[in-house]
């Protein structure tokens, strides 16, 4: 395993994902998350950062193990789509399935 690439991938993932997550969860949709009961108190930014760092390491270590077709860009987009679909179903759909949401949100 090329640890320099894992570190670089983790840094890139964190640089993009952490600010986006903060803006998404705490600025743009905070009211909705509070109303849904997603937040119980104030969010932990340090735990969120740690989570994203762990995700970055895992994703960067997994990426070279996938054999995808096409150019490097196409391979990256295919991997992003696969992992994005996994995250979406495991976080968004699972969260919604656990909630008793009012019809205005469906």
C-alpha cells in the first residue's frame, strides 16, 4: 500500500468534506436537523473531523483495490458514485426509515 497516496487522499477528502459537512449540517439545514431530532445538543466538531479523517483513510486505502474501467477521471467518478450511493443509503435512507416524519417532508 502506498501510504503517501493514502495520506494525500485523506487530506483531499477531509479538505472538501469537512467544510461541506459543517455548512450542510450546521448552517443550511440546522433547523431541519434539530426538528428531526438528528442533533441532541450541540454537534461535536472534533468528533465529526475525526470521523471524516477515518473515512478518508478507509476510502483512500480501498480505492486502489477496485478495478474499474475507463480513464483515471472516469474511474474516480465511478468509485465516488459507488461509495456515495452506499453513504446515502446507509445515512439518509436509514435515518428516514427510523423517523416518524410528517407528510410535508415526504
